[in-house]
């Protein structure tokens, strides 16, 4: 199985309300194979500190294990070369065998980070649209030297910095 680039997206909601509009859009994009939701963890903390959490994924258990093996192998390769890649793949597959990327520890960590009466979501989103582009670049003998998301606020900041240098 081939995976596209994966983005980690964290979104907070001050009023603690979540209408489901975002999940509907994620599902629409998934149905069109634009993205695949590797994992989504949503945590709500009531005013009295009561927690509620929900998690979902588009991956089958087999795909989740394969994703875990790939992520673990890459982490292991970076940490300890080829031997680390093999060990990391086994550990990553085992960690994802239940189909969930986030542990109960992650739920508590997120819950500690958000104030009472608010909610937050953490999504791992695979960008399926990028797979054919990546393959075309490879076939042409190219390789990505850098990639980054550019947000409108980044462009505003760059413009302000450029104006200050004049």
C-alpha cells in the first residue's frame, strides 16, 4: 500500500461546541480520494472538567498496522539506521494494531492543554492527491528539496517584514 504525505492538524474550539460540519467535509474529501483520515481524536472538556473523547479513522485494521509499520520504520531508520528501521517497523505495527494512532495518554495530554468549556481535535490527514504528483516527480528524476504549508498569515508577516526593510 502506498501512502501520501501526512499532515498533523490541531484545531481548537473555544465554546466547546462542534457541529459536525468539519467531519462532514473530511468525509466528502475522503469519498473523492483527495484525503484519507488516518486518525481523528476529538476531546471536549465541560465547564466542570468532565471529559468526552471520540476517535475515528478511514483505515482498516490492516492499513493501520501497515501505516504504523511505515511510520515506525522511518523513525527507527532516523534513530538507528537499518537495524532501527526493522525494530521500528515491528513496534509501529504493534502500536497501530488496534487501529488507533492516539493513546489514552494522548487524550489526557490534550485534555490538560485545553481549558474547561472548550474542545480540540487532532487529525492525521493523508493527502492522497499528492501521490500521483510525487510519482511524476520521481519518474522525471526529480526529488523534493523542501515542502511547507504557506498560510495567509505567513504572507502578511512576510509583507510586513519586507515593508520594514525599505
